[in-house]
C-alpha cells in the first residue's frame, strides 16, 4: 500500500497527502495518522493537498473533525495547495469558511 502522507517538521508541521483519491477507503487511516502526528508534535499543522484530485464526503468529515480537534487544543490547521477540483467541492458545500486555506 502506498504511504498516505509525508511529514516535514519545523515550527509548523507540514503534512503532504500523497494520494490522488481520498475516500472512505482511506480517509479513516489518514485521520488516525493526523491524530498521531498532532499527539506527538505540538504546534500548528499545515496539510498540503497538491496531490489530491478527488475527495468524497468521508474526506470532508475527516477534515472537519480534525480541524475541530485542533481548535479544541488552541492550535491551527491550514490547508494549502488545493487542486481546482477539490476547491470546487469545498466551495459548493460552503465549508471553506471553516478552514484556513492558502
């Protein structure tokens, strides 16, 4: 199985999602990895989604839940490099306002 993500540490942890398609078959595993990263690396987290060309509702739920958990810990989550297709999905659902997106 392809690794789901890569990590670059610093003041802010940058997590790069390596899969093109994130759906119910892998979003739970990604969420678990993100939670482990958050538990072991204090500070803010940036998720780079440049490789992701398709998401489903489980992906959106995973991102919303992870963002909620980060906010509870007074930490920030930033999502960067959205592909146009993924940005359209988030815009259509009117949920971009819940995330910091660059």
